[in-house]
């Protein structure tokens, strides 16, 4: 019973430890510990390291048990110990793989480890990026929802103004419905944002493993150093993965070349005969004879060399593609940053000023309620749009830094 209780407690402990909202850095660290993708890649590295231990070892020796020269025809057919030919033989043999092939196998196993480690690094980068984007999306969706809630609260004041004007006869009865109509439109937007929040929170839960995952604190600084990112492109996990595959292709080429060198087998046997005759001992060496290399080993060497060339060209193409993608992403980031600055310095202040002037005109009876409400809605849309632009800039920053750099909390 105690063991069962301890097991259940251990299973519930991670969720209990992270029941509170997560800061940006906490979410990334938790994802790095809990994401099953990373645990799978870690197991892959362990498998490659274990396989490398036996890569350059000699094959196991072989035991040979035989009965030789047993008569099958003639007067002694089917009977032992009636002639001097029949022997019970016990022998042992050991194959010796040529040293070049063993070295090539060790190099290939080392390359497999590097490939597994590179895949682990790529997966870790993907998990960090997805977790960071989920956190950012959730953070700004909640902020946009809060803006709509403030607008909804502000409609109460507008409703009071309409009620007062109706009491004085300065407004038509139908105008009393217009604030409620605006409130209904805001409710639709809130519903859409609530759905987005649930979706982003599900993503955050998916990577952190925390069933109560939520955001806390502020997002990271929205800064991108394009020059530093360009200088560090060669160290990216994806390019390191291409480097590892190139090393593996070179190791395969070396293994194919080593096949031109012969392996050999040493064997020894003891043959026991009928007691009237002496026992026999056999010692020998078997050597491979790679005589026809032009049709056997050389084509394989050429194929492996071509694979290595392809791996290098794939790596070069990937580096060019990543460099071009970085330039394009930086250009988009600059555009989004300029649009955010325009929203903050011009669009929102102008919408706020217009809404204020229209409400004052409505209060003074110089403007109809519909126009005043439209200005209020335009202001809310401008503020929510500014938050959306800020979220886009934040997403750009996260995506660029986590895709083209080794960004960590």
C-alpha cells in the first residue's frame, strides 16, 4: 500500500509543483524537462552511445563440433572406430576484422552519436520555440480580452448618458438600444478571444505538462540583433545536424574503402580417432581475397563518396536557405515594428481624441448616438489592434531569436 501511495504521489508531484502561473523562463525550463519529444531524443542518444561501445570489437569466436570422414558406404558403413579416417573434431575459430574496417566502424558509430545529439538539439530548439510562442500568444490574448472588458465597463457610463437624454426628451427611444447593440458586438469579440486563450493555453499545457499552465510576469525584451544572428548561423542546431550527417557519410565512405582490405580467420581443431590411431591437430588461417574490386568494392566506394558529396551540398543549400529566411524575417520584423510604432503614436491617440470629441458632441446634442458609439468602437478596435501589433512584434522577436539563435531564458 505504501508503494502504491508513493507512486501516485510521485505522479502528481510535477503538477503540484507547477500549479501556479508560469513566467516566460519558467515555462521554457519546464518544457525542457517535461516534453516527451526531448526524452525520446535523449533515449536515442543513449542508444547510439551504447551501440558505439561494440562498433569496433572483434566478432565472437566460434566453436566447431563435427564428425569427419564417417563411412557412409562400404563394409564399415554406419559404424565407428573400424578405420583410421573417422574423427570426432572440436575446434575454435576467431575472425579478425582488418584494423582499417574496425576504425571505420568506430568512426561511423561516433558519427551516429553526433547525428543523435544534433537531432536532440534540433528538437530542443523546436520545443523551446513552440513553448515560447504559446506563452506569448496566451499573454497577449489575455491583454486584448482585458481591453474589451474595459470597453464593456465603459458602456455603462454611455448607457447612463443615454438614459438621461431620454428622460429629458433629447434622444429617441430607439437610441436606448444602441449601447446594448455595441455591447453584443463586444461580447462576440470576447467569445472569439476566449476561444483563442483556451487554444493557446492548451498548447502551453501540451509542452510543459502542467495542467494549470498560465502566464505570469512580463514577456522578454523585444530586441533582435540581426548582425549577431547572421554571425552565429553556422552554430545552429539544424546546420550542426547537417554537419553530423556529412561526418556519417564520410565514415560510410571510409568503411567502403576498408572493405578492399582482407579480413582473416584463425582456426584450430583437435580430431580424436579410434584408439589404435593417433589423434590429429589442425591449425589454419582463412584470408579473404578481394581480387575483383573493380566490380565489387570500387562501385560501393564511389556510391558512398557521392553520398558524402550530396551531404555537403545539402548542408550548403540549407545554410543559404536559412540565411535568406533570416533576412526575410528581419524585414518582416522591421515592418511590424514600424506598424506598432504607428499604432502607438498616431492611430490610437487619434481614435481616442475622436471618440472623446464625439462623446462630448453627443452630450451637447450636436451628434447622434450611433456616430458616437461608432467612434467608441473604433477606439476599442484601435487599442486591441495595437495590442495585436505588439503581439506580432513579440512573436517575431521570439521566432527569430529562437530559430536563428540559441536563445535561453
